[in-house]
C-alpha cells in the first residue's frame, strides 16, 4: 500500500479508482475507542501553491483535554497527482504521510480536513490515511462531496444522517458544530463509528465551526507555503 502511494503519480485515474474499491473493504467502522481514553488528536491539512505545482502539508497534534498544541510537523513536495474529483487521496496523502512520519509519536486519532466514508466509492482521504496507519481517523469536511440529508436544526450539536443517493445507506453525518453557522460533514475514516466521529468533532470545536486541530493545521500549512514560496523549497 505504501508503494501505491509512493508511485501514485504513475496511476491512471481508472486504476486509482480500482485501488479505492479494493481498499474500502479494509475500513473498520463498527468499533471505536473510548473517547475518555484519547489523549492526543492530530489535525491534518494541505494547501497548494498559486504559482507552482508545490503542495504543503501540516500536522498539528493537540491534547484533547485542554487543546494544548503538543507537536507540529510540515512537509512540502510537488503535487504527485493531478486534480481529479473523488481522487484527492492520491494528491494529498503523499505530503500528509511525509509530515506524519516526522512526528516523534503517533497521535491517538487523526482528524482530517477531508471526507471519509462520505465519498462516491466509500474511500475518501480520511479512510486512506487511517487504513495506511491502522489508526483511528475521522473526516471533517467543510463541503459535501456526495449524499443527501434533511435540514439540520440551528442549535449546536444538532445533526442529520448523510445518506447515499442510490441506496439510502448512512455514509456520514451533517453536524452543526456552532449555532447558526453552516454545518460540517463528518464521516468515518477508520476504526471509529459515526457516533464517535460526531462526539470527537464537538469536543474539539469550542469556539469555531471547524475543530481546533484542523484550524491550526490549516494555518500552519499556509504559513509554510508563504515561508517557502520564493525560497529554495524543501522536499520530502
């Protein structure tokens, strides 16, 4: 599987989709850790250069009980895969993996600014990273990639089931993390349940729409881009 990521730029979109279909059966979504036993949660995010083909990945590890930043890691590389809707994993997983490998210790849960099961082939970036590391992972996206849902009440913590358009199966949750603010799209990545995913996101959104680890990772990835643009870019 690591080989597939390392040489993902050699995959055609058709082969990438086939790989997603093979890997989705490895996702575990009927078991979750005890939230009270979770100590650290890592937020993952990637941003792109506006002038070159470089992408910048950031991982920010926070302590769950007080949201203190414990560790940060970044990586930069040329985009290894073109932009193709539904194949974000092959574009963003390589730089994120490079950043994860630089951590001193693996966090308990990965919280990724991406889709998990809420994906046309049930294998979004949060699933891909989670399966690769065999680590609990949750996708928390700002926009919907697929699925339908009813309206969500305006109060904090309100949610609705996100369902597959074809068969009606539950593929995630539409969660109101802040009252009166647009909801986020939460779905299982690996080794968690939908209920755990919702609870984790709510625990980590005390003030804003997005969970703190993702907000910090987004800021760090953009700071890295600004720092590196125009300089000698480091590569993983």
